[in-house]
């Protein structure tokens, strides 16, 4: 089995490769400091991804940004990057870059639920529903060579703490392994980090998530 990517920059590069497939975003444009990606959504027009942010680079990106809904994904702690921002920049929920050496995982659908999976556009999707067909949990994964990027993992509030998140993750893990991937990659929320950690995922780096919205009076400031 191939080893996991060694550096944070390598992991971020692999994450981006799978993320654009998962989200149907444009091909990443390489920059000296990282990548720019066109996402094409009203609240997320584009993003700059910087695996090793420094003050000079971030300030230059901030100063060059005039379009609302431009995002920065900086692989560093919030408290480190906030002083580098200018007016109009908002701080979103932080993330955590995590990896997992893929191995077969045992899955069991809890009583009262059903699991459906399908693949479209290179992305495998998993849906968990109640016996009555109500949404309970979901997730998806994009395999790009040796790496597989898990994305948009969600469990409905009324169905949490029932093992559904673990079921989704293990199902995706098995599917990625069968597709030839050796390493799982994701960016999780603070809440998701605990679940993924319990499933064997390792945190590789924090990620500050920022977006430009000059109309919002709750500016993060400089």
C-alpha cells in the first residue's frame, strides 16, 4: 500500500484535485503561493487556496480582492491569519485537514434505516434514509488516483449519535478502496473532527476559512 502524502502541501494538492471533481468546480490554476479555483456560485464565486500562508502573501491577496464572495482557504489557525486581513473580510467556521490510510471497514446499517449508493460524474454518493424514506445522513467521495476526497458529510439533527455518520464514512472508505485509492482526505468541521478522529483519521493541519463581504458590518478588520 502506498504511504500517505508527506507534506501538508502535498495533502492540500490532492484534496483540491478531488474537491473540484466532487463540487464540479473549474480546474485549479496554479499560483506561486497555491491555487485559484473558480467555483461559480452566488455566495462562492472563487477561492484562493494557500497551503503555507505567510503575512506578505495573504495581505497581497486581500488587497487585490474586490469581488464579493471570494474565499480564502488558508492552512493555518484563525488567530494567526486574522491580523493579516483587511476591512470586509469575514471569518467562517474553521476546518481541519485530515487523512486516513484506507483499509477495509465493517459496515452495518442500523435497524430502521436503509442505505443507497450511486456513482455519477466520478463521485460516489451515499444516502441513508428512514424506513419511511426521510433523509437521515449523506456523504460523497471523489477518487482521483491514489487519493479519495470525502466531502459534504451530513447527518440530520434528529438522527445524530446513532452511528449513521460512521456508516457513511466507512461505506465511502470501502468504495474508495475498491476504486484503487490508498489514502482518504477530507477537511472537517470542528464537530466532524471528533467523529473522524474516532474512525482513525489523523489531523494534518488547521484551515482558516475566510470570505470577502464588504456589505457585512461585522468585518473582521485588520
